[in-house]
């Protein structure tokens, strides 16, 4: 069975790039500006690191 390159050409789709960028920007706005309304708080560096470690477990 051949391996499929899932991420090959992922940034060639302009709609995907715009949606991904917009999602990132809006999440930052929600956390920073609307934090009290949405009851959200920013993560500290330790929480970010743990998030990445747990997310990459196989």
C-alpha cells in the first residue's frame, strides 16, 4: 500500500488558508477582548506546552 501525503499542497487552497487564518484571529479576539463576556482566560506557557505534548501523544 502506498503512503498518502496528506499535507502535500495544503497551503495551495486559498479558501482553506483564509478560513484557517480567520479562525485564528477570531479566537485571539474572543480571548483578549471578549474574555469577560465569554468567560475565557489565556493559557500560560506551561499550559501551552502540556497541550502540545498531550496533543502529540500516539
